[in-house]
């Protein structure tokens, strides 16, 4: 840090850190936005599915009894939990694979730079 201040590179260094941080924050924002969208769609999917089933059944002119309606609601309710966690599980698997690939590169990186 003293070398950066001594040679008056502090402003250039700070500007490069700010640029890198802006790129990083934009990537994190996009990632979180996609993650939240997946959870919202996962929650809304069974609701739209239930509505589509009821609309299709009534549009075909078939009667819909209370027992059929409640059974259908129960099936779609059980799907809701899985649909909420599916996008989150896919995201976490991606993070896991990314971290494992990074961990596999660490020994090679340290051996080369530390001359072990």
C-alpha cells in the first residue's frame, strides 16, 4: 500500500477497484434477480396449473364435483413445495460445481506461485 501511495497510484488503483466492484455488483444483482424469478415462478406454477385444469375441464362441459376439485387441489399443493425448491436446488448445484472446480485449481495455483 505504501508503494501505491508513494508513486501517486492511489487514485488510479481506487478507480480500477470501483470499476471491478461495479461489474461484480451487476453480476450478483442479475444472479439474484434470476434466482428470485425462479422461486416466484415455482410458487406460481402449480396455481396456474390448477386454474388451467379447472378451466379445461369446465370448457369441455364435464361436471366438476367437490371431491374432484379438492383432490386436484391436493395434488397441485404437493407439487408446490417441489416446484419452489427446484430452481433453488439447481442454483445451489451450479454454485457447488463452480466451487469444486475452483478448489481443484487451488493446489496448482499455489504450487506455481509459491514455487513448491
